[in-house]
């Protein structure tokens, strides 16, 4: 049974990854999960300087999922390179670094710093965080802006570039094509969907930021649909995510056209979810006699 | 590897209006637990996915069972209140112990003051049990309806003073009114309760020039320090986050009052 | 306690309505719910001619909700006027007719036929059904198209016009403004969000239509956010919907800025949900001493 | 007004691999029930909101309890299989009876043939019990693992013939192979089972020039005829829908085979 997949020339032992922002840099989950079993660890977004993030409350529970408005709190690229990368290097897994910024130059600065770090296999560019005012999602909701920042980043990146797309758009296929044409090596989707919760007894917003990003099983059908539409629109590989809780969910994304999958909010529900997902994929492959996992990618039919 | 474990519900009874006393027995022996640590309790209700962070009230001698005293605050704790031993709902899934807990060594041999407000009282029990020091324990309740829960338990380990907002029991007013009225002198404070109380405790400790260790609450998601959902502003740049933020779930929930900006 | 609300000059005894397509024309639910208690019955979409709808399977269950691709099956305006309107007239509730079509002329034909029926209090124009090829959502995902069809319908409508907006857009506020500027008297949102489910064992789409509209509690945070954004962008009243299951959910939409609410998919989970919602709103008003329900509209604060 | 009702689980046992036999007692007496009608069963699992449409297998004499025989086909029926009498999971919420059922009057006094395939067999039991006619009952099973469930129950009300795909029990082949092999002559057919079987039954009835009443299945949402989720193509424009579609949940689940395009 072969669970290997290759994205933009990078080979992963299996398609199970972690969704940026839900797994830190792996440290917190290393006591629950054998990181060596994961296809890749996708880190929490890192910026050129430390970001304090949003005021609290930053998270709220909703039906079948959660809202978050962390605001990309991160220690900045210096500490990240000194502490997080050496930690992750100890494990036999691929490292994908999620990059965030407010201006194109912010992104480029981080991308260039990471270019000197051979342990970093790929870069994931976060142009879809709904919780920060400038930058981020502004680039992710307009095809021209997306293609502009993608070109600029590709001009400076030494590693293959994954553009992480926002689901808060009218036409995900159009955004996917824009990123592909601008040179993106791969796409990841979906980021969270902008949502809101109100405490009806206090008559206040549940989040200090008013709105937050919705994640969890509640959004899975939207994510599967968008992965399917994006996969039919572009030739570059797609990393699918959105409410994945087990192997069956992961296989659904693969069948829809994803080459790999990321586990996000469900890490908070069971810290062992990434391994549960991997075990479930392998069980499915055995049960259905699937020799190569690549045979599942985009294999859904009418 | 650590993981979530299933725990059998041994006792689950209402000890005050909407306040429940639950003893659970995890399938495997518990690791060493520090007073002030908490557990994440997962629910059967699939619309409520996140763990409920609940402070550990007490652990039995051989560490095979632990006690949590919780208030019904929403659908999740309501579901917990319906658990009955020996039926289809007779067990819970838990993660923990989580967080750091109260620093026992700081208080050893000193005159300590333990302050608890409302549903912040439970973690003081294991603290009082384990703390080798002179202990004055002040607990505050809303009114006579809730007044008294855990009071007898605490009395085994120190002198208990009660305050109620409506004056129905003990000192009329809040916990600090009781401290002042009883002229309690201490070298160090441990406290857990609502934020207004903790702010008052912090101010009181500064006024007296003594250290205070306070247990904080915030909306949590992962409970293990990964999501950065539950942070508190810190006066110094925090070593882990590299910003003026500390994670309540892992760097806390107990902080020295002077470290945090509350 | 006053639960009356007024939308475009039409007064409703309370803000509880039924989401189009989930309540037929009330006949099927009349044995479960006292229709006289409802603020309004919003009918299943009706076209100028009968529509057979999509092939089956048309529905699929997903986490905290469902997908549907009915395809606006309807008996056509003739049968609707002869059978459904007379049935609804028997009850002391307002009648809002949902109108669908493939071309602008289709919509106009139905709008004109309904103009002669005084029992119809308002028209709701469905420009956001994700499950029919032509028309429908095409008008709902482009601001110019939306404003065009709104103007044309207003030119022929004798009753106040509610434009039902699609959530499958980048900027709901922009769409809301476009409809308002084109003369819409009110807005209703959200319609369903396009989703997909794949049967991983058969490797087939769960719906014959491949994609379907996601509804149910899973989408509530997205709906509340969009109602909030739309309410801040326009002055016309908004009818909010998306996963409402009880009075607390309804109050959340009112606080976000909705003047009324519709119960949709949850009618399928408990056929008495509309009355449960009304009872829950009244309980909330008693508990919080709310004299006039209008005091709740848009009353959320930081 | 009709509404969902809570029903106590009296019996819930596995009678064949993954096939369960459940008796439930609703809190209020059941209305008149026609064989072939179904109920919607709601689950506790809040991720699974829609009712499970399950055909009524049997009703007791005083209409205080009903029986459903179901197969574990997914998470919902799996949850049902875990219900145990007298514990926290010992009841279910149901809606119904729903749909029309088999037309008993059509078969009265005639030579009737009741055909059931797999999990389509259960509704034949109440039908056989209530039908005043000569009854030949043919039931088909996959193989010897499932073969035989409900066979003894049915034998009380008519002559039962068995077919299995693997020939392990009764006639080798499908139900119509058994009908032909046993040379069963009938004036009218009632059938419930998988679509391929129903298509074969329809063809057989046409060949013999006799009427067949078949019970159909489709993905359902509301179960009361409002959502138009579960439709079947009809040969005539249907009086209610005004198109060539009938609602399986309310216009069916039982249709005269000639009416529907399957």
C-alpha cells in the first residue's frame, strides 16, 4: 500500500498535514501525536515581526464547529527560525511554513528569510485570514490582487509556493485560476468562513473582533464543493481542508480532487485526530484494495 | 503518548442550585496533579465539540479518581449534570491534567490566605489539602441559596471565613470585606474567582506588599497551548509568545498577579 | 408584550415566518402547527409554468444540516392560484409568495399574475437558488444583474418586493446595497450555501445534481454575520434565516439586525419548530422585560 | 395537532447480522396504522438531524406498541442499535405513522402474492397479519447469514417460500425464481424490497396481467410531503405536484407499479 504523494516536486510520506494555526509549530501536540507519522506539519502563520493578535475573547463555540479571531498572533520570524524550525527538524516529517503579512513587502521579507532555511520544504501564503484588518484577506478576495501578490512572492521564493485561498468569494474557480496563472505551485483551501455569534443574554458579540472564522465539521460540505470546483479549474495540486475529523472525511476530499488534506479545528476536539485520520485512510485503502493513494485523487463519478 | 481518556462517573449530584459535585474514575491511574490544574471534559452532544475546561477540586489518595465541582452555565454543563452512574451516559471523556496550578512551595511554612469566589472555590480544596502552611480560607457566595458549598470540606484543612453579597451568611459583602473585617494577616495569597474579585485581590496584595497567585479564566479551544485562543496580557514580553501575551491554558491558569495586566 | 413588526408597510403579528421551499404552501404542516400563530407563510417558489425539478437523490444529510437540490419543482402559477392561495386564505396569517424563473420575463409573468391577488401581502424574489442551471442564482451573484432584475420586477409588482439574496458572494453588503438602490422594499437572507457530499464507498456524488444547497444549524454563524453586514449597509428591513431552531436563535438574528426571521430546514427535524421559535421569542421577551420586539432589532453591542 | 412523540424502547435485539428487531411504546396510544406505513425516527446525535424513515413491521393488538426491524446502514441506525431498555438511552423520538401503506381492500378474498427482499421484508408482516386473503409469501435473502429473519413470524399468516442468492436456503436465486419454481399463481402482488427486485416484480406483473403494489424508498428529508426531496417519476401528471412526479413519503411509499416509472 503506497500512501506517498508528491506536490510541486516535494514528496510526502502520506497526505495528512496540519492546518495552519491549529497546530502551533507542533510542540504542543508532540506529546499526543508522533509527528514522524505526519506527511507534513504546516506551521502557525509567521510574520516579519511579532504580532500580538486580537483582544479576547478570541474563540467561540458554535454548532458543529467554532469561530476564531486570534488575529495571527505570532512571535515573528526571528524567534521562529531560532526555536520552531530546530524543533521541527528533529522529526521525520516535511515542514511547510505559513507566511502572513500586512503588505506585500511584509510577505516578501519573510519569504526571503525562509529561503535560507533548507529544512523548509514549502511555503504556504496566507492571503485569506478574515481576522486581521490590513493585508491578509484583502489579497484573497480579489483575483487581480491575488495574482499580483502571487507573482511578487514567486519572484523571491526559493521553495515551492502554496497559495491558501479564502472561501469568502463568489467564484472559487476564478481565484484558483488567478493563482495558478500567476505561478502558484499549489493551492490550499479552504481557510475559515467569516461568521458571527451573539450572546443574546448580554446582547454582545461573542468575539471581541465581532466576526471570526468558522471552522469544523459544519463547513465540510462547503469545503468539499470548493475543492472540487478548484480542482476542475486548475492543474496544480490542491491541499484540501475544512472540518476533517477522520479518514472518511479525508478520503472525501481526495475523491473531490485534493492531493493532500489538513486537519484543523478537530485537533482541538481530539489532539490525536491527525493520527486518527491517517489510520482511517489506510483502513479505507485496505478495505477497498486501493494500492496507490493517488488513484483516489479526483476519482468521484456521477 | 498522552491522549483523551474515558472516565466512569461515580457520583454526580447537585450540592447547591445548579452546582454539581462529580467524582470520576479514569480508566487509567492519573499522573501527578497540582492543585489549580484543570481537565477538559468532552461531551456526547456533537453540536458542542470543544472541551469544557473545569478545575480539579480534589484527587483521592491513590490517584484513581478525581472530583470536579461545576456550575450549569450552558448546554454542555447541563449535559454533564444529566450523567448518572451505571447507565448509558455513565462516563465522560476527559483530557488532562492541563495547565500549571498553584505554586505550593511559595506558601510552605508561611501565613497563607486562600480566597475563592463562587465557582472559583473548588480548586482551593485540593490546594488547602496539599499546602503545608497556616491557612486562612475566605470564600464568597452570591447569597444563601449557594452559600456553603464546599465549606465543610475546606474546614478540614484551615480556618474558613464566609462572605455573602446579601449578608445572609457570614460577612455581608465580598471576600475582601471579610478579610478586612476579620483582620486576617497573611504573607501570601492564592485566589480563584470572577475577574472583578481577582482585580480586587491584586490591588489588595499590592497594598499589603505581598505576592498573590491568581487563577484566570478565558474562552478556550484546544486547552494545550496551540490555538492561542485564551491569552492574558502580560506586563513583560512573554518568553514563549514573544509578545505581551501569555496562554492561560498552558502558561497559566495560575499567574502571579503582578505578571498579568487584568 | 408587543411582538408586532412592520415591513414595507405590511404589519405582521409576530416576526416568525417560514423559509421558502421548506414549508410547501402550509398544507403539509397545518396538521402540526397552528398557521394562525405565524407572522407569515412564505410559500415554495412558484414559476410561470410547472417545473419538474431535478433527478433524485435530491437531498443528503450532512453534519448539523442537509444539502438539497430539489431544483424548484413547482406546480406553476395556475394551480398555485387555484389551490394554494385559497387554502392559505383560510388562516389569519400573512401570505408571502416566493417567485422563481429562468428569465426576467418568467419572473415578471408571475409577478403580474400575483398582482391581481390581494391576499398576497408581499413577493419574495428568488434570485439565489443554487440548484437550477439558468436564471436564479445567476442574478444573485452579480450586483448589476441583481439591480437590473430588481428594477424590472419593481416596475411590474403591485405588492412590496423582498429580494432573497445568495450567501455565495464575496461581499453581501454590496449586493444588499445594489438591491436597495434598485428599489427593493426588503431583503431576505441567507439562501442556502452551495455544498457537496461524496459517498466515499460508492465514489459517487450524494446528489444527482452533484452540488446542493447547505442549510441547517451548521450555517447559522455565516447567516448571522451576513444579516449583520447587510443590516449595516442598507436601510430597508431584513428577514433573517439560516439554521434557526429555537427562540434563542431567532433573537440572535434580530439582535444582528433582522426585523423578522424564517424557519427553514429545522421544520424537517421537528414539524412544530415554527411554534417552538415563537414561544421561545416570547419567553425571552418576558425574561428580559422586552416590551416591544422592535427594541431588539440590531441591538447588539460591543 | 400531530407532533413528534417520545417512545420507550421495550426490546432492541440483533436477529441477524446487523439487523435489529425493536419494539417501542409511544407515550400516547397509536392512531390507526395501515400496513406499509412508516415512522420517522429521530436520533440523539445532533450531527444527524433528519428522521430515519423506517417501515412499521408490526403493531400490537391494543395499538400501544409497534415493531420496527432495521438494518445498520450508517451512523444513525448504529446509534439506534445501541439503545437499551431502562437506561439513559432507553427511548426514541418518533413521528408518524407516515405515508399511505398497502391497499388491503384490493386483495381481500383474492389469491395474493407477498414478495419481500432483504430489509424490505418487515412491512410484509403487518400486511400478512391484516390481509383477509389466500397468501403466498416469498422472501429473498442475500445468503445464509441473514436468511430466515421474520420467516417464522410470517409463517403464522401464510405459506412462506424462501430464496437466497447463494442457494444456501430455499430456492437458489431471487424471489421471482422462487415464484416460478414453486409455480405460484396469484391475482395480485404486494412487494417491498430493493429497486432491481421491484423492477422485476413490475415486469412479472405486467407479463401476468395482474396488479402489483410496490413500496418505494428514496432519500427523504421532511417525511411529510413538504420538501419534495423524495419523488418518483410518474407516468401521468400527478394531481398534487402537477408534474410527472409523486412524493414517496406522502403519495407513497406504496404505489401501483403501473403508475410509476422505475
